[in-house]
C-alpha cells in the first residue's frame, strides 16, 4: 500500500503538465497514513507507565481497575461519534474543533476562534513526549539517568528530535509520512507482542519468576478522590482519537476516513489497550505492580527476557514509540495553525499561512516549553498542561451539539440525506480556466471562503480547495469531490453518547481544582491547582487577544479585524 495516494489518476494530462514540486501538493494521505495519525498519537509512553499508577490509585482492586479502562473506552468512543456528526455536516476542512466551535458560537464573530487558537498554538506542543524521548534515549546511550538539576541531556536530545521532525516535514514530507506510517504499525506490533506474551504466560508456555516483593503497607480503602484521579489518568491515556479531524483536507477520502478508518482505528487501539492491561496483570504479581516506582513495561519485560536485555532495549523501544507521537502531532497541529492563520485568528496571520512557517511556530513553542520550566516534575506538569485545556474545548463542543440538536430546524442542522445526495454530476467536458495570476489567485481564495463555517448548512461546492492559486488541476479535484459527495450520508450521534461525553469532560474540567487529601503530595511539588489554572488562563488570554486587538485597531483608526476571510495584504 503506498504511503501517499493521489486523489485522482496521476496519468491524466493535467497532472503531467505540473512541475514536480506542484505534483507533491496534490498527493493526499491514504488509508495507512490515516491509521497512523491515530495510533501514533493515542499510543505513547502513557500505556507503558500509567497502568501501575492507576492500579495503585485503585488500591489493587482488579475489577475496579479494569472497569475504569472500560469506562475510558466508552468516553473515547462517545467523543468520536460527536466529532463524526460535526465533521459530516460541515465542509471537509482542516482545523477540527475550530470548525465546530465556529459553527455554534457565532457571536461575537471571531471570539471562539481566538480562544481556540491560543489553546492549540500555545498549549498544543510536543514538549512532554520530547522530554520522555530524551530521558529514555539518554539512558539507553549512557546507562545513567539524566539526574542533573535541569536534566539538560534529556532536554537537548528532545530539542534535536523536534528539530529533526520539523526538518523532515519541511524538506522531505513524503519520507516524513513514511516514517510515521512505519512507527504507527510498529506500535501496534509492540502491543500485540505484549498481549501474546501475556497469553503464553496465562496458558503456562512461558514461566516467570515469582515475586519476592511484599504488599505495600500504605494501602487504604478506595476513596472517591483516588478513584477520580485514576479515571483522570485513564482518560488522558486515550488522548489522540481526534487527530484525523485536524487534517481532513490532506486526506485522500475524508468521508471514508471519518466513517470507517477512524472508528476502526480507535476501536482497535482501545481493545489493544485493554488486552495490554490484562497482560500486565497476568505477568506482573499484584504486590510488585503496586509497589513499583518504575516503568511498568520495564517490570513486564524483565520478567520475561531478563534485566540484562531489557535495561537497554526497552528505553530505545519507548523512544521510538514517542518519536511517532511527535511526528504526527507536529504534522497535524501545524496544519491547524495554518488554517487559523488563513482565517486571521493568529497574530501575524499572513506570515503563518505558509505551512513551513506554521511548522516552525510549533517547533518554537515546543522548544520554549521544553527548556524553560524547571524539570523536577516537568513531564507530569507539561503533559497535564497539554491535555487539560482540551477538556474545556470538548465541553463547549458537547454543549454545541446539544444546542444544534435542540434547535435543528432553526439552525438547519438535521438536513435530510437527499439534500446531500442531490449533487449534480460534473459536465462531461468542462473548459478549464486559464492559469491564475497572483491577483486572480487571491480573489479566488477570497471567493472560496465566502461560505462561512458560521452559517454553513450543506453546500456541494463548499469543500473546494482554497489554496493560494487555482489551476486546471484544481478543477479536476473539484469535479472528483462533487462525484464522491453524491453518495455521502450524514450521522446523528445518540443522546446517551452526548450525555456520557458531557459528564466526563465536566468532571475532567472541574476536578483538577479539587484539593487532594492532606499529606498526599510532597511539600516541594508543584501545587495541584497550577496546571488547571495556567491552562484555563491561556484560554482566557485568547479572549483578551480578541478584545484587545479590536480596541487596538479602533485606536489606530483601522477597520476592525475580519475573520474567516482571506487576508489580501
């Protein structure tokens, strides 16, 4: 299966007349790449470390432990279905949650877009995974933990990693896609390996040494706070299921990706997650899993292969798994940054309309967050700071789908399928426009943005590519889009999924502000309220930017900033 698949035949005369560099921009991500976008982001270091933490929060209660993982899977699938309804009833555009927020929260125009822009740009970094990458790779190279005060070896390796990923996406995009495709499949192989080992141990074909570790003495009865923290960790472990929604314009077949590839990929990963957790319980004795302060995957492989092999091989393995996450996050988020810039939601939007500049923006934010804070608890803090603001975005998106369903007639939301299917066939022979000049290209881009997400219902032409120029090949792409749109169907998410996702995100948004029991945290640790406060504050900064920009333009005597329109200057 090829890594990148053309939208239409590359044997056409129009394609043959394009320059080599122009041909590349019309190659889209195929099935394998869609799967890799999801698996690479969902499967990170969390599955190899957090199960032991979650098990301890559950105080060794196996039924409760497994129930929380099942509940996490249900929450994930509920969110996926909500995003599916949004995506199928709006144009197939890059941006993900940005498009969904704009469809619901329309006034004042631009506010929701600016808030989302601050969340995805300034908190959509890869710093947590890069720190883990540097830590494990440094250990594999030197045999020593990076325990200096500032963990500079880990940080410098992380900076090198994000620099390499950014360079690869800019200079060798096809090779970059091939790499994260390979890493996505490699992650699935590792999970299958762990599950297979667990099965062989369960049937007695592999024996593992018995544990000499006694049960920890600090176990208490399950309390509401510890169970809530465990659920928080479980839900965080599933993060990444929405990655395809960010780059719909980069996909060969967005409809198939949304309705088939994404659900199958998410179900596959959640099933593998659960089976991996079961394998941990089979291979690792309960008392050892509870008392472990190290990577749970390290204990697992030590039991099977011995410490001499695992001590060096496992850190390299986890580094590769982390690299896949960094690759797809930088790819997806840079395209979201570009889409936000095209619609004027960023400072200096005109500059960041270039995808290479959007990649560099992601690189810069990631490096600043990676090297700036003190590192005693950087990984936990940065991971929480990356994930937490998204819970507020998910909460508002869920409120939005409730509003649209309750006001479907007013909002023209539940459009009958016939409205979508009655798309006219393209004419057999249609004269292609002359190659666009710079001026006409800009006007074409402006015209293509006339149909706003704010008021979008269903329009067959709304998915036309809004690039910097309009060529003969663009016409063929539009014809292909019309042809494939003819048989599309919409989707309506069940109310039970909406209620589950709403309750879960309300809990995830509010619970981090609840103080932990006295004595449960180290005196010198980062305050519990720090990451939810910083994350929420960053969202509010988006509102400050929106109103401050408006006042600044008025003070300078300029026309108010426009949003969702092509910037011509």
